[in-house]
């Protein structure tokens, strides 16, 4: 799977696949469907903003999974405080 790199923008199919992937992770972690949509938007925005930091040492989906997990956990922390 190609994924986003610093020099390429995602195509519509890639973005839709990434969105479903991140949404599934967010739903598992936050539990609420509406909150998961917010987390998904935050995670995909972070991935796009930091796409230059993807070095390829790990797989693209592994990198995206970590971003999604961090966004979901941050959301839970914000809700607790």
C-alpha cells in the first residue's frame, strides 16, 4: 500500500481507505461513534501535516495506526479533565 508521502497527495481511494481504517481504531478506543468521527478527523489532519516525518522504517499503516491511537487517547484524556 502506497500511503501518503511528503511528495504526493493521497488520491480519493487512498483517503477513503485511510478514513475507514482510522475510524475503526477510534471507535474501538473511544467507544462513541460521534467522538470517533472527531478523532478520525484530527488523526487524518495530523497525518497529513506530518507526512514528511514518515520515513518508511515501518509500514504506512503502522505509522497511521500510531497517529490514530494517539489522537484517540488524547481525546479520552481531554474528556476526563
